[in-house]
């Protein structure tokens, strides 16, 4: 019986429901010490003096580490622009400057958490306040304060130039312009940052921590400590959520630094740290806020003619993944539509805010919000059904995207839109049916629709590969399949589908598969658990390794072992002048229809119903796919309606879950209907596409369209909190 397409129980389910799964905060070793980190607490300042004398003398303190203890005081995924520790004593230019409130200044290692926390409060820091810039639009202006002495505030500028936009406006029968703002968002994963570091039996600096790419963590640690990579080991235990929030460093490097420096002093004790929720919210990156200005034009029949878009993202204090997020937004800001003429200028800009970084959707939700509202407004101005207008303009196989190339074969956005619309009761010429009625006259209901695409895998020429090693054990038959793979299971169920794909490839039940995962000492690099890529990439790597191992098995090798590295089709970067590129090797496609209820007396918005159609290529485990859809919908609903991350002058005003509200069970829609569509991806393992991010992208614009249907208002920024909605309602009433 095939294991593909079966809702196999998760291989980690029993451990998680019984509480035996070990997360980083659960790990302990004999004689361990405890670490606390002194955060800057200021958005922009120069450290003139740092005195740790009193902290070092506090009872129970073993060591205090500062910038002078970091051999190569820098890190960063895209650019090495962030000091490991800020302060005097570093050879890196500018390392004595803190650029956001979560910059790390000093580490205190003590015999107890209490002692470490108390001693941290005794560290004396003399700061010289520097000017603070928090608006990326101001930061990118000529003459603005430069946050780094050796680079401009504009971290990246991408251009798309297709056709002749200026000439095209004259041929448009309708033109709409809009300005959109999408907010920051906190990941709020269940498990705050935590980890345990020690010197292992082979003398390696070993860090057990939650992350999304073990080998990248290893590389960042080795770079900062000036060590060969093979002297650093990274292990992932159970991971309590990530959503992109664990792509960048938090405690990995400082844990390694502490245990390494202690070992040099003859102190061979493990070091542990657990961040509080406040430290987690202040100390790690957020979803980027975006400012988008768009001008779109169309013919009377609804055919799109031209788009002009300016996209500005707030990178915050350091680069993180801002350039890659911007690339996705650059593609998505014109939606999944064919434009003969397009001009896009996209920027990501340094500020003194908490850094922006990877978060589920990775620039797609921000671009989709502007794109889908622009299409809705154009349809309204032309008096057309917006779903019919979508169907007229969506990309199909062979159609040229705004970057001048067609998407890879297997474009299905037209099928996905049609299936979702039909499920919602849409009929050509009649539109969506009226929403369900309410008894209370102050409760207005409306329905909305939106669609999007999401890249699968790394983009724009980024190196992409995934390794797997497989051993086949047994005599007459294969009794055990051991798979070595570094891919991270951050809660999405990746290890389960890896086991299913290995079983399918080897022709054995899943019960015979043993997965050895997420340890740099036993596996080659897998790439990141991000970009909706891990099922696609790991599946191809595991299939390749199993095929080679089976050949060795046929040659009577026992056990039969083989390795395989999968390389997907190549991608290319955006041309710096025109944007011409082949940006991605695969995509997933999604459409959503929603119903909302608006209380016009309080401004409260309630998400009532969601229909989400996703082309996943092939559902390796349908139950897990459904779980990803439902989870993404609820998380995106929080982004659109509830979560209000507030920063003022660089200071985070919502550092607790008591004032940064995320959805609870009471905020879940009455229904989330998952439509799992399976149009096989030509290069995907068993036809699978990645899908975990897709349901996130169109929800906010679908909700915006539904609010418009209920109230007549276009509200071009969110979250749709009661105060924002009520203010707009009252303004409309006032004329």
C-alpha cells in the first residue's frame, strides 16, 4: 500500500501529547551554568564606557563576556552587519554602537539564573544617545542620518521595467491609485528562544537550540568564533514553532561563545539560557512593515494594461533576510496577473526599529495586500465582477510575468481561482451570493475574495541544494531504512512526510523507517526549513539517496548505503535595470473566499467563514496539509484583525502577550474549509509542491474586500482593530 496520500500519524505525536518531547528549554546537563544577556534598551546610542566589575564580583558569577571576547564580532544571513556583542574592545568598526533596543551588550554566566539576572543589573553602561530614525521613507532621503559608517541606508533597490508605462496610461479606460501600509507582526511561537551549549566528547563546541537551518547556524557560529566549521556542532531537539523567526541568530552564537571561552579557562561546564517572552518579543526580528504606492490601469473590458508600484520595506537595524523578502514583494506587488506594461521600484531601508526578517509568506502577504485591493478597486470602478476580472488576467502557462519570463510549467492559478469561487457559490454574471443574514441591525456582513502565488525554494539565483543519506538494513528483505537528514521539523510535520517519502521510495511501511535528523555531525546540509521548500527539496534528495541505496542492495551490499544531493532547476537574479529574470523554479497557487461581520457600533471585525483552495501538487499527508491551511488562516487572521505591534521612537510598547494580542480559540472562524487541489508539480517529489505559506498570502486582502462589501469602506491599512475601523466609520458618517 502506498504511503503517499495517506494521513499517517505524526512520528512525534506521542512524545508531544505525553510531554516527553524535549525542547531546548527542557534540556539539562550536570553542572550546567546559566546565562543572561544585557540588552541595549536604547534604539540608537554609542557605548562610551562599559564596566562589568560589580557584576563579576557578584556571588555565584563565573564570567562576564563583552565585545572584546568575540574574535570576529559580526554575523548576518545576507550581510555581516550585526555585532555579536556591542561595546568597546571590538576590532569591528561601528561595533560600539547599538542600533535597536534588542542589541546584545554583555553576557553574564553564573551558577543560577537568579545570580545571573542580579549580576546583569550591576553592569554599568555609559551611553551617548544618537539620533533615531524609525520611518524608512525618511531614512532613504538624501542627507538622512547614516546608520552605518560604511554603507548607505538603502540596503537594496530592485527595478522592474516592462513595456512603456507612461504611454500606456493613455490607453486605459480606468486608473486607480492607492497607498497601503502593512504592519509589523510578532511570531509569538510557543517556545521562546532557549538553548544549551557544551563541549562534546570530540571536543566540538556544541549547541542544542531551535532553528531552521542547522548548517547555517553552524556557519554563523564558526564565523563569529573564528573556528573551522567542523569544530562546531549544532543539534535541533523538538522545536516549538518558527514561522521564519528562527532563521536568524538569537542565542546560538552567544551560547557557543560562552562555553568556548569558559573551556579556554578550564571551566568545562555546560551553559543554558531561556529567554522570557519579553526578551523574545524585543530581541528577535518581526515581519517587515511595508509602505506601498500603486497605480494600475485597465481597459473597459477589464484587461489590465499597466502597473506602477513603489514598495518600501522597513529593514530595521540590520539586514537579516530583508533583501530576499523584498524580492518576493517585488514579484507579488503586481499580483498573479499579466501586465503588458509594468514599472516597479522596490526598496528596503535601514532604520532603528527592531529588524525585519523572515515570517511566513516572506514578503508575499505585503505585496498581495496592495495588489488584490488594486484589482478590486479597478473592478469596482469599471463595474465588473472582480472574480471575472481575475480570471481574465491571471497568469497561465507561457504568459510573461512582469519580470519578462513565464512561470515554470504547471501554472494553475486559473483553476484554483475557479475552484474556490465555485465553492463559495460564485456564478458568472451574478458574482458571489449575499452573505448570511444577522438579526442585529448593527452587525453588517460582507464577502471578499483574493488570490496569490508563492515561490517554492530559494529565489533569484541563490544557491539551492539538499542532501540526504540512506542506509538499508536487512538480509532477505529490507527490515530497516535509516535516513540521515538535517531538515528541521519546526512543528509543521516535516519529519513525518520525510519518513513517508522514504518508505514510499524504498517500498516499505513507514514503521520501518528510522529518521536521524537535524544534527550537523550526522547529516549534510539540507537548506532551510523555509520558502515552502522542505518537502519539495527533502523528498527529491531522499528519493535520490534511496534509489542509489537500492542499486547497492541489488548488488548484495548489506547494509546498503548511499548519499544524494538534489539540485533543482537554476534561478537567476533580477536584472538591476529591468528586473528580467527567472526568479523561481516552482510555485504554489492559492485563492480564498471569506465572510466577515462588522459591528458598526464598536468597529469590531469578526471573521466568520473562510474557504481556502490550494494547489499543493500532491498531498503527501492530507491531514497535515489541512492543519497547515487552518493554522495559516488563523495566524493570518491575527495579522489582519488583531495583532497590533506598536513601536514608538524605536521602543517596543507591546512586549507582552497581555498587550500584544494573538488569536485564541475564540477568534477562530466558525468554519475553515480546506480545498486541497492536486495538480502535480513536474519537478516535485511524487508531484508535491510546498504549501505551508500559501494560505497566508491572500487572507488580509480578502478580509479588506469583505469589510468593503459590508460597510462600503476601503481601509488600506491594518490590523483592522476596533479603533481603526470605528474611526473610519465615524469619518464616513461625518461626510
